[in-house]
């Protein structure tokens, strides 16, 4: 499934990580370029256990597409 997430704060970034883990393609958008740049590197803009690992896997598989 293709999903769009607007905002990469505490709620958005966890949703992106979990949805990509389930195999969904997730387009994630934020107005702050710094947040989308971190996600593109497989890193989370917030501290939450395991989110960095899930983001890195999602980026590697091409399931997470960060945009501004």
C-alpha cells in the first residue's frame, strides 16, 4: 500500500517506521528540511527505541521516501 505521512514529529516518525516495517511504501513530508535529511540517512529526528533501526531498514529497501 502507498501511504503519505505529513509531519515527522513524535507521531509521524513512529508511524513511518512501523508502516515501512510492515512492507508499505511511505512518503513522508515535513516543512523542516533538516528532518527529511535525517530520515533520508536512516536516522530519526526524535529519540525513540528502535526507530533508527526501522528507518534505516525502510530506506535501504526503498520503502521510505522523505520529501519537503
